[in-house]
C-alpha cells in the first residue's frame, strides 16, 4: 500500500507548492505594477525644472498652476517648444512665456503677428527680444522693492509686489507708440522702481494684450504668497479657461535634432522596476527554504521519508519514464530473489519464470515488466498498481 500512497502525497505537496509559487509570482508582479503606477504618478511632481507647472521646488510654478485650476477653473497646459506655443496662441489660447529673452527673434515676431490671444511675458534675464527693443523698451538691472503699483489702471487687486529684480525702462515713448508690432492705445506702466517698471500692458495689433512681468520670481512657489504677488500673477497669466505655459530655455525640437536619445525615456524606470522585482522575488524564494539547521552527521532517516522525497522530486520534474523504469527494475529484483532468477537474465526467461509462479501468461508478464514507459503521472500510477498486484499474486501463489 505504501507504493500507492507515496505518489498521492507527493502530488498533493506538489500542487500545494505550485499554488504557492503562483501566488508569490502574482504578488511580485503586483508590486511591479504598483511601482510603475507610483512612478508614473510622481514623475512629473519630482521634476525640478524652473517654471515647470509640476515642480514643487522654489523656482517651480506648481502653486500658481494649482490656484488657477482649483479656484478659477483655468486649465494650464505646458509645452516645450516655441512652435507649440505659437500654435496655441494662434488657436486663441492665452500663452505665458518665461525667460522670453531666450526666444529667437523670428519666433517672437511670429508669435506677436499670428496670435489670436493675450500674451504674457515673464522675465527676460538681461535680454529683450529685438522686437521690443525696437519699440523703445530696455531691461534694467537689479532694483529695490517697489513702493506701490503707481497710477496704472489695471483691474488687478495687487497694490505691492515684493520680489525684487529686473525692471523695464521705456527709453523711447515715441518708438513705443509707432511700433510695427504693437497696436494703438494707451500703455499701462505699473509698479515703478527708481528707474523702470515691474509690470507693463501693451496693446497688440490684433486687439489682444501683451502683458510683461519683468521679474519672474514673483510667480514662483517661493514668492507667490508674498504681498500681492499672487494677485498680479493670477491676473496676468489666467486670462482664459485654457492657458499655455512655456519656458523659453527649453526647446525640445532643437534638442531632439541635436542629440537624439539612444533609448526611450521609459526604459530606465522599467529596468529599475525589474531589478526591484528580482530582489523581491529572491527574498521571497529564499525565505521559503527556511533557516539553515545544524544537525550531527550522519543523519538517520526512515526509508519512507527518502522514498517519498525522491518520488516528489521525480513528480515535480515530471520524470514519469525514469520513475517507471526504477519501479520495474526494483520489482524485477525482488521477484528474482523470490524465484531464484539471475539479475542478468533476459526478459523472456524472467517472464516465463514469473508466469509459472502466478496465473498470468508470459506475454502479459513481459508487458508489465518490460512494456512501454509511462508517459504521464496517470500511466505511472497505473503501472505502479500493476507491479504491486503482480508481486501480491506471486506471494499468494507461493502460499
């Protein structure tokens, strides 16, 4: 009976182990998927690019973006090339450009002449686009905090802005009035420094408005909540239900042409995720083996334990043919000892001798002891039962 129970026990243990393996694999894959989702959701938030709508650094504009969306229902999109900014303005979406001094003259002139929406320029470093210098404007260096916004009549509630820095000087009022890029109408010059202004509003020929914030710091996360910076920033950048932000220091179309990436951007995060999955899987599989236990050698084990263990290994490896051959050899050896058959006897002699010791034909005996190898666990079980039954018949015949 032990021959029949061992495969059943090994089968149950194998199924249990296989089920556990699938569960562990499912857990590991779930961790991988969760890691990729977390990375995708945090990727934009982890950026530290200046004036990025997702950046939480001091130079980011996430605070301004959130206030526009949460309190004014203004959707903010971010583009990364001047062509996209020009396209958005032509479609009627107000565009805010940071570091406008980095724009090429051609791009800036195209923006002014094709825009069907308001344009806001935030910061220039030390260079104004040529179109503005030809219109009589010049950048001014570092200035102290302005006292008030002056006599300008903009509807913004801002009275004082706290960020210090650059200003715009109207060097030639006549050139400003006669500019080929600007329209007719009064210019609003606000927040007067000792020399220059911190905020300007100029009419465009399309009937829209060009707004200029000289110092970009007042719209950043660091300074947005100081004095009336937020009021001015919201007024100047949130002039529509859909607005577009663009940092002129970034031009993806140029970068792509100069230095194409040798691999997609998602490849490195995916490799990190697979590395993490491998570590987790190694940890889980390692724990399944348990800790190492020191035992005095040699170790005495019951024969049934080694038999069941070997059977489990054979079954896990699906070695039905090898297992069947071992069972047949062991049966032939035991029958040979009982019936006085030499271990080297051929199949015909063994079959005839065993046939005379039971009520079976030699052909039937030869099929059981030397027939085709079992191709599956079911056939292996059937062979085991047939061999056991044959031995029982030989024992019974002798009695």
